[in-house]
C-alpha cells in the first residue's frame, strides 16, 4: 500500500475488510477469523453483508500485537533470541553398515 493511500485510509473512520487485510498484509479471511474470535470490533448494517471496522479499534489491535510494533515487522525475525551453536562432535563419524 502506498503512503498516499495510507493517508487517505487513516482519514476514514470505518475501513472495509479488504482495507484492513491490506493494512495487516493478510488475506481477508484472516480478518474474518479475528472478528469471529472477538479481537476486532466491527459494524454491520442490518440486512447487509458488508462489514466495516473502526479505525480506532484497528489502532488498539495494532498496539496490542507484536507484529505491528515499531521496529518489528511480521516478516522480521526476532533478533533478541539467543541462538545456540550447533553441537559438533570431535569424533569421526562411524561408517554405516548394512
């Protein structure tokens, strides 16, 4: 999503499911799953199938989840984890016998 599109999007109070999915870089069915789990509040007109999400709820959801926090992306590895060196034996490997 381009920067200008983000500016326009943040100006809107209600976002469509597609816009929310593009913002989080997930498929729309993931947004539906989050909605079904009660993680995102939404608004739906009576008799309509269209679901809209509140901008402020999206901000709150983003603040509560680690993949939205500044300095970290959902595709960025957590560099704070201490990686252990693999165990390497000094003994020669035994030959396989059949």
